[in-house]
């Protein structure tokens, strides 16, 4: 585990904390080297039913560590070969966000203060977003002479009006938490940090009490919808439902509802390791 990431578990809920509040939780080389595999390992275990991403300090994250951009061994486009290497670096960094879409469990994020640049890319890839009233979001790349390239330009239009996304991308101005909630980007606002974490962990716990196979099916079906016709998406859902339909889990759920108890579900299968 790198200094930029720490993992704790509360039963089937995994809690991933971004590190170093002193640096405003900036995302540096260690983060991009480790994050994708850390999240993939949580998914491969089959034991995680929800993941909460959060941080300590006044800001969720200042985005990419500017020292990362100053590392000429990584950021070099002086030759054709160097540009190809840079392209592959960008693709690897994109994976840190894309993995959140691809894992089987829902990913929740709790934001306080600033979520800038690469941090907003990360936030936009999460399933559920929560924030304190003082939070704000910025496509910071345009403010330092860059184009956002880790997913904000592709994912934000799925949950915000395109005109708003274009305005943020072209101007680098702040999207306040209040406006973000009003536009549907943020699920819920909280008055302060402690209330937010309590609320978000409670939502994650509720999700973890549902059938993990059914929740994974919902996430896959929702992800599949993007860019497809309703007919195509419905056909995919029919195949998925046939694949995951579990009468025992349904009976257990109904019994639990009637008796006001908690149903027990098997974990998702862990991934096989090829020899």
C-alpha cells in the first residue's frame, strides 16, 4: 500500500482514504502506480459489496501533484517514441478512473472542499457522489494550459447538462456543491464533514445488505445503457437477469422483509488466478 492510499474494512464495506492532507491530498506518482491494482484486488476478492472513497483535511483533493507534471522522465513529448510513451502513460492514468466503472460493487465518494482536475475525473467515475456544502468542483486542467484527459469530458455529460460541462471545461470556474446537487451531479449535501462521512457510510452499509449479485447486475445494466438504444439495453438486461436470477436469494429477501430481519447472501465469487 502506498502512502497515498489506505484501506480499511467495515464488514463488506471497504473504505479507501486518499493520503496526505498536508499536500491537499494531491494525486502523485504513487497514487497512479497503485490505485488501479488496489481497487481491482478489492473486486477480485469477492468480499467487498461497496467502496467508499474519502479523504481527511479541508479539501478532498487538489488533483494531480504538480511535481508529477515536472518529472521529465514521465512528461516528455520531444520525439515520436516519447509521445507514444506519453500516450500510454495517459491510458494507464485513465485506468485509475475506469476501474471504478468496471468493478462489480458500487463506488461512493465523499467530497469536502476542493475536488480539482484529476480528482474530479475520479469523482465523475464514481456511482454515487456526496459532498459538504462548502465543496466545489473544477476542471482545473484548463487553468494550467491542459485539456482534461482522464475522463471528466467523457463522464460529466452523463450526469450534467452538456452546456454546463462545456462552460466548466472552457473557463476552469468552480461548480459549487449546491449547484452540483441541483443539477443532479451530487446525490446529497451535508452540513459538515463528520455528518457526511456518517451519512455516506450508512448508505454503503445499506447497499452491502442487499444481494451483491443483484447489485452488481444493476450496475452492469446501468453502465451498458450509455450510448445504446432502449431496445438493446433491455435485451442485455433480459440476458443478465437470466444469468443471475437466484430464487433462494429472492425467498430470503422476502422472508427478511416480512420478519424485519437481515437476509444473508453469499459473497460474489472471487476471480480465479491463472497458473
